[in-house]
């Protein structure tokens, strides 16, 4: 009788891909000789193509742009929005505006090698489907993720350098945070300003960030590149970039896996974050914690408070994937994953409650009601909360599903407003592919 | 260890230049040739894992380097060139899968169908089953799984290579692993 542990799927993939790669032992000489290559030239500078009459116009526009930028940057540096007052109340209405990473550059519609890299942010109106602006990343960078603020006009985006090296470098390149303010219906529909916050970590990467309700502070959460444990949560001053507070740990994992797992409560004193404790008894647990940013201590676990712990059954194919606290602090929403961990999923199981959003009372820890249940057939899938209103009366949720039939797998996704058990799809551009839904912020 | 990707994909100091503006013409071709000598085999291995066919993998890599030659004057840094190459290879592999799907009306080729009997013996049934299953994954899930577990990339690195967000890499990897578990369970 063998006592060996069965290999995990991940280890089987590692072993098989390395074995498969050994079958490739050589490659022929480079096919392209210098005589065959016609180099593409850089386009001429825009001013030349405009002609001499365009130069004064460009100069005038530049002066105007600089003036507008100075006003906006000054606003950013002062920590207050240029044209929007700080919001400290609980959001009650479903956000109208979104920012999403444009996935069209890597959409599977073109033929032949393409260079990607723009990864622009599309800003739009989710009620009408109308695009408001396309925000290009600064030169040499691409947008990696985006997070919305509570005023429905402000976003924070994380940008990384382009040109990743072929090797796994010791860590990701320097990450830069930008503040994006939108002004729909105006001649300058957006303004992008670099935040003076230095977030590069030697062996860790930013996994979540959230702007405080008054826009003056930014919470940033890191995890280890290797291992994946949360190792740091810090708060920075938006105007100065100075680190105001920091907590550390090295034992807990992030729950879910994207920026919406970190959020501020109204008033700006409490932060909520989800985590998975190590070696939890009775099966993997998901926790929702809050931390008082004015309280003592620098140990993230000791200084924070458990709001809710959900214990997932190891043998169950359905479990909490993300947990989110509503802005009023009264409700925790558990959005499940199905068939991704634990027991194998079935199409019937997925369609019968495997993938759902459940509201728990933060006071009692008991489930209160199912907010939405996915009814389609799927072999596996996941759900996540992108925005939550007070008491979870309205939330914006996303589901991503796969259906495995024979040798093919069909993927699908939807994002919409969940109210009274129904999901009303939001109007998002086609360039935001179903598998990019976690890159949408409201 | 010929199967270990990290050493083969490391950047040689001779071609790594992060600040120098690159030249054009003959000298540029020589620089691309140097990159080819250093990285082409590793890229072919990556393409092979994606496509399951060595001639196709080599075509994809050759196309990527040809594209790099043409775009060389617009690339400012060698690091950009390396990033471009990998993205080109990933895009080229996606194109291969699209064309096959359209022409043959099936999802994917049977993996390793072009492998010799010797290769199949070297692989072993267990590894071959996994490679078969990997090639049945949707493109983005396949890319995420291979980049994360073959190249041992972090989520951020895989996100950059795929041109998607970190959240997308996380969900695509999770779903890919789940689909693999299911497919491998069915083949027992």
C-alpha cells in the first residue's frame, strides 16, 4: 500500500510541461535575413503632418491643457477633488460610471502577431452603454487594474512597465498609481494624475488598493510574490505620498484575488479586507476582517477584528471565493466559486445553487438571504462583488463560468446589478471581454 | 536539465540593454539575431506547449522574430523587444488555434500527434494526458496555466505577458486548473 500523497494538479502541470518541453531540442536558423526585412519607420512627428497652420493651434491647446492640468494636479496634491466635494456618506445608488481595462488589443479577433501594450482604460456610462473617454496609459506603461471610489467620479489605476523580460525577473517592475477623475459631459472628460506614492516592493506585489471616502488616503495591500501570503497593508497620504500607517503579517492569504476585496467604510476610520487563515480547522476558512486605522499596533492580524468567518466544506464543490462588507458595515456578502476547489462540480450542481451571492449578518454571523443564484449550466465558475450598496439591497456582481462538453470548453461571463434575486446586465463595451470582468471598477 | 525553463529563458548580459537607444538596419538585424540565438529555443518550447506541434511552434517563433525585425526601429529598449517576442508568440499560438478550429471544425488537434514513438515513450502516459488536457483549455486559461506553472511566473508577470489584469490571470488560472482536474478525472 503506497503512502505517497497524490500529486496536485498544479504539480502534474509543472511535471508534464517540463517533460513536454524536453521534446523540443533544436530550432533552425533564423529565417529572416537582413535583405528580407523591410523596417517600419516611426511615423513623423505630429506637428509636421499638421502643417504650419496647425502649430499655433496646437500651442494654444497645449497652453490650455497645461492650465487645466495645473488646476487638476493642484487639486490632487491638495488631496481634495478639483471639482467634486469629498464624499463621506454611505453610497446608496448604483454607480453610473465605470472604468474598465480595454482587452481588445489581445482579443482573439485579429490574425497574426500583434503587439499589445496600450491596455487603455475605457470610461463609460453603464446605463446607456455610451463610452465617455479612452484613457491611454503614460508612455512605457500599461494599466494593470483599476478601482473605483465612492463618489462615482474618481478611480485609481495601477500601471506597470511594458516590456517584461523573458525570464522571470526577481519581481515585477516598479508599479505606479494614478488618480483618474472623470467629468462626463464636459470638454475635458477626464484627468489622469500620477500619485506620488512609491509602491515598489522587493519581493511582493500590490494586490489591492482603495481610496478613502474623502480621497485623501490610499490603502494598499501587498502579498508575497512567492507563497502568496498577505505581507503588508499600508495607508498613504494621497497629496504627499507619505506612508501614514503600516501593518504586517506573513501567515494569511488574501481571500478571492482582486482589488475589490479591500474597502473603506464611510468615515474613513475602518478598512475591510478578506483573508484566508493558515491551517484553519474544519476546512478552509474565509474571513472578513476590519481594522481601525487609528488604533494601536502594527501586526495586521492582532490589530484587526474578525467580522465573519465562513468555513467551507472540503468535499463541497461550492465555497466562498470573495467576501465583501457593505458600506454600512452591517452585511457581509459571500460570492462563491464552484468546481474550482474541493469536490468536482457537475453541470446540475452549478445550476442549482453552486454559484451564488449570499448575504450574512455581520452582527450574528448567520446567512440572511440569497441575493442571486446563477441558474445556467456550468462545470465550474466563480462569482465576485464589484460594488455593494447599503445592506446589500443593490450590488454589482460578476459571474464567470465554463461549460465542459466533450473536448471543448465554452466560457461565458456576465456583470450586472443584482436586486431582489435578479441580475440586470450592465451595458459594457465589447472590448471588455467576459474574462476581463474583474478589471472593471465602479 | 533541459526541461527547466527558468535557466533557458534567462537573459544573457550580452543582449540586455535597458537604456540604450537601438540602431536600425544591418546592426539591428544583428541584434535580433543575437536575441534569436539566446531565446528562440525557449520560445519554441513555449509555443510547442501551446500548439502541440513542433513545426507550427517553429513557424510561430520565426514569425515573431520577423515581426521584431520589422518593428525594431520603433522599439526603444531591448527589454521591450523581449516583451514583444513573447507576446507575439502567444498571439501567434492563438492564431494557430483559431485557424485550426475554423478549418477542421474541432476544438484542437490531438496533442502530441506529431510526436514520434520515442517522444511518446519519453513523455509517459501521465504527462501526455496532462498535455492533452492543457491544449483543450480555452486560450486564455491555457496561457495562464502554462505561464504560471511552466515558466513559474508570478501573477503580475503573467498578466504583463498576456496583456491582461492580475485578476484575470487569477481567475483564468483557477478555472484552468479546475477544468484540467475534471478532464483528467474523466480520462481515468
